[in-house]
């Protein structure tokens, strides 16, 4: 996302450029053919990326992703009545 913040005074310089991004990876992105994915999805990873102007473009650098694992739910296909 680009931000433009004008100078507010002689002492406070504004900013024009990309701000850090947070990228989310979900299970439906990693395995789109899995039949369970249309029903629910899991957050698999979060990555923080910083951007710095370099010439006419930007240099981007990411931290290692924080990865998540979940116990898969067991869904019964039989209705149990008490």
C-alpha cells in the first residue's frame, strides 16, 4: 500500500512510498484441489515484508513466516440421536 504523508513542519518530514505489508497464506491457496477447502480454511502462515525505495523501484525484504499447524477435525457422516 502506498502512503503519502505531507511535511507537517520544517522539522517533521513527510513520507511517500510503500509501507510494510503483512501477507496471509491460507490452506485453500496451498492445496486448491482438496475437497474440504470450500467448506472451511485454515490460516497457514503470516509473513511481514518491508519495502525500501531503491532507484526507480523498491527493495523488499521479508521476515521468516510464522507458520501454524492445526489438528484436523474429524467430521462424522452419521447422525447420532440420543
